[in-house]
C-alpha cells in the first residue's frame, strides 16, 4: 500500500486530471441515461394515454362529439344562436325582445339530445337538442380529419334554431270599416290583416240594404311583445276608439256617446213595452203597428203573429223584473240596431209566470218618430 501511494505521488498532474475527468464523465453519462429513460417512459405513457383516448373516441363514434357540444349548451349559448339566426325586420319588436321571450319558457337545467330520426344518417348524424321536452336546436355532424393515430374524428358542421315570429304570442284585434291601427304612432300595414268578415247579426242583410254598404270587420294579428299602451285605433275623424276584450280578442267597435245611448235605449224600451202589451193582449195589433215602419218586415211579422196572440191567456198583472238594452250600434243618423233582454213576471189565472224577451231590433227614423224596421229572436 505504501508503494502504491509512493507511485501516485510520482504521477503527473495531467494524469490526475484525466482520472478525475473520466470519473465525472462516467457519472454524467449515467445521469443522462437515467434522465433519457425517464423521458422515454413518460413519452410512452403519454402516447399510450392519448392513443387509448383516441381509440375510445373512435369506438364511441359521433356520440362523444355531441356529448361535448351539449355540455357547453347554456342559455347564453342558445341566445347567441338565436340572435345570429334572426333574418327578418319588424317595426314592433327588437331582436333582443324576441330572443328573451323565447328564452323565458325554456328549461336550461335539463339540456339533452336525441337522434333526429327523419334526417339521421351514419355518415351525417343529425341530433335534436332539447330543453326539457322542447326541441330548441338541430345539430348536424360531419366526418372530420384523420387523427395522429389513424382514427376518424367528428365535428359539428352546423346548428339551426327557429327564431321566427310565428312562435311569439300574438295580440289579436278587430276593427271596423274606416278605422286605422297604429303602433307607437306608426301605421300598421295591411299585411297584418289575417281575416276580413262582416258583423254578425240576425238582421244584418236588412242593415246592408238600408245602409247601402257592408259593415266589414278586419282582424289584425300583432306581436304579443308590443306594449298594449302603444296600440291605438282611430276612426275616420281621428278619434281614438277604445276596445272591449272578448275571448282574448280586442274588439274596437264604434260606440255611440252617452246621449245617443240614452235616446236609443228610450226608443227601444218603448217598442219592447208595446210588444209585451200586444202579445199579452193588453193592446191591439193596430196599436203595436203604430210602433213599426209601414210595410216593413217587422209590421209583417206582427200581422202574422196576430193569429196566435188571440189564443194567449191575458195576464192579470205584468211586471218587469229586468231590462237590458245592449250592443247599440249606430249605422247612421236615421238607423241603429241593438239587443234587448227583458224579463217579465206576470200572473195568468192567478199563477206567476216568468217570460224572457230576447231580440235584436232594427230601429229606423220615420219623420220625427223612431219605429221598428225589423226584429230577430235571439237564443
């Protein structure tokens, strides 16, 4: 050992350097090999993972693609699709209003999808996206590129939604001849008229004959997003017409002023009372005819009824339980019609009898008198 040590002390500095260098080099190679082995092992693990995922995607087919798409299908996502698909202009609502209206009824907590059986093909799958039970979009998939492992991929090629106005609730209203409809001071175009009809009345034909023209009604359908206060209907003189709600439809019908209503009610009441007296044999046919236009349909009806009136038992008393003159419609300064509903209680042979009088009366001015032109019984 002493001899070895003596020899080492006699070696040159260069030799010593080479020994140290060799040792360090061996250590570095060992470290590099260990690192390279770890890197190769990590790469292989990552490759195996990505390969397994790609293989799983390929085995699952297009369903993985639609699954991932549905995960991002939120309210905001659908809103953007709707805004992108609105392609019609309308004076009565904004795109934002329409979209918010559609979104308000959708259940975005329950988004799902199902095959669109009518359009689904293996090489072009089509799915319906549903919010709750309602289909809100239709998505089409196409075959994408081949991935790094040689597997086929799928991608979304398009999504369609229906943003049309037909799915918005509508405001339905009817107006008469000569009336104009405005929304926020803008005149509503005739394209919004969905129906043209005539006033329904049992004596309408006679009204047309006397008036010389039909009284038409026009039905409009407007967006339900319109503020009700922004809808106005004006008559030919520019006066605003108020509406009456009837089974969800706003009816804009010209109505006489209070003075006219009072006058028409008085005329109708006198005629009804004359009719009640006559049909209960408290007056004569001639007295009743004095309230009808000579030669009119009403006078003819009174004359025909005379044969049956003579067989009517005359009551000892007649009392009016209720009186109603309604739906007064002024056709002109000399012609109007209305509905009357009267209930009377009378005693016949000492027994009380209730009777209802329900007619539509057409009343016409003759000189200074208002007389019955025609009448029709109402159920």
